[in-house]
């Protein structure tokens, strides 16, 4: 048997050729915090929550190819602190008011806050002014919660073939925009059935007419923490192409 | 033999809805157990109006964010008299619902409510010297004073408040597990 492995927090993790550190960990049932990763898409490496110490250097595990004999640290006070700070920065940069958000209980940002024990925002809040876009008959866009993971952008371009979303601006002014002359979602061919409508990890892209449909206690992350949902994040079969793969 | 000294707890609601205080009362019969361990100083539950008259407090629980000058005053008094200050609930932690006015201009808000909005009595913007002046923005309390612990939730579940206080009183770092730590 010549199965290749690397060492993650003392556990030998097997991997297939081409798998990232994160994919191998998830496949082995080890939860890795993430926001911009989605098993059906190519890794993006922007949210940095999956950061691990790989052979002594911090690196995003979603974009680092697994290699035999790697020494990887993930569940250490140093890495967990880093992840908490990343979450706190995301929480103060947008307007994340969970009590009035329809995504509450289904939101990965919130669930990761619980998972990592983020008790406070720590930093001063930005309270940015980000008007919502309610122009579409079936979908509400609430930009207040956007974390710039680009999953909707990638889904719309690579799966739906519509290019509805894009990022604009630089640095702290970077923000999600809608690709229409008016800038309004209602003036695009966006549909509720689009892949881009299904992938938002937070509460930006919301279906209209069914807010708060699932009662508290029965929501996605009510019964069990996000780490218990590791099965849902496992990589898809190696043979299946991911959105955005080069032919 | 002297009885072990009880912890003194003070509580206040700033820019909050008193929901966190209701959740506190919702620990129900365990309140009797709590009363074996603590005395209450200034709090809406005792109606004591001034904090610290009977010595320093061990724990101050602050519900609500800071939206006006009086909130700043009360919060600073609590900080001065409490060894441990706790931000209790979403509004104290991140401003919560009141902070959703922060991207609006205060003058526009007052003008709309007291001058222009249809269906409201247009009596003019209140200007009584008794009324505290509103701040331009609502702030979480950690932006005004040092905060020792945060207890999120809207409101924090009664069990979370119980777990938090009993951990703190027993000298442990409060730890809320899954289901007790929540932001909504």
C-alpha cells in the first residue's frame, strides 16, 4: 500500500493526487472553517479562514496542494486566534445584525462565530452605508452583509453563464455590484433558480416571500454546530469537474 | 464564623428594550439560588437609583448600546464602580437594532419623525433640558469604556445568563457551549 499522507495536528491524513490540504482534511472528516470555499467551485483563497500552519508557514489550506510528509497545524491556539480575528474584522466591516436577518441560523459567518467562540466584535464598527436592492421580483439583495467571497460572482459566470455580479472599487471601498446599466438586479436576467442564488454563505441574496420560514430551533445550524456538518463540505468526486476548471 | 461575602451585581438598560433583563428574570426559580450568591445594587429590579452607595460592585451587567449623553454618563458610572463590566445582549455588543440608524443623518431622522412624516403629530423636535441629547451614532459599549466580558444574544438565553454568572462567581472563565452562544 502506497497511500500518501500528511500530518494534521498529529493525525495522518490520506490524500489523492491534486487534492488541497483542506479537501483532504474534509474528506477525512476534519472540519475546516471556511466561507469562500464551496465544494463545487475552484478554491478562491480570499476569506483566509482555512489558514493553517503548513510546514511552519501560515497558508490557506484551500489553495495549498497536499504533499506527502507535510506537517500541518490547524487546531492550535495561535491559528484559532487568527481565525477569530478574521471573523471579528468581517463582523465590524459590514452591518451584521443577526436578530433582524432572515439568514440567521443558516448563516456560515454566524455559525463560524459560534464554532470558534467569537464573543465580541473587539474592533470599532464601520457601520457602512449600503442600500439594499429590492428591484427584483423574487430576490432581495442586502449588501450590508456581503463579505466579498465572490461565490455569487463565480456561480453566475461559471455555472449560469450570466455574469450578473462583479466586484468594484479597491481596498476598503471594494463592493459587490450588479452588472446592469441601472445597477439594479431587476434589470438583469437573474433568476431564483440560478446557481448564484443558492451559494451565498451569508444573508446577501435572499429569496422574497418566505422570510423566517423555518422556526428557531429547526434552522440549519440550530441543532448541531457547523463542524458537525462536515459531510456537506466534503470534496466532490475527483472525476467530476468543478465550476471554473480549465478544460 | 462569618458567611462568605456575597457578590454585588448592578444592572442597567441603556439603548435596549429590556429584553435582556426579561431573559435574566427568565432563569426562573434559579433566581432563588442566585440570591444565595449575590446581592443586587443599582438595577431596575431593586429600583436603587445610584450605583455604589454600599461599596463597590463585583459585576455590572449592561444591556443596550450607547445612544445618548445619559447612556454615556450611566455607563461611565458603572465602569467606575464595577470590578467586572459585562456587555449583555446584542445591542451592548454591537449596537443592535438602534445602531441601524447609524448610516442616517440624525437631523434627517428627527425632522422626519417630528416634522414631516404623515400620521405623526408634528409637535416639533423635543428640546426639554431634562432630555438627554442623542448622539450622532449608536455605539456598542466597548467603544466607550473598557469591557471585560461579552455575552451576546438577542436576548442571551436565560440558561446562558445563568451559566455565565455561575461561571464568573465560581471564578471560572465563562464558557458558553453550542446553543447558548448565539447572536440572535
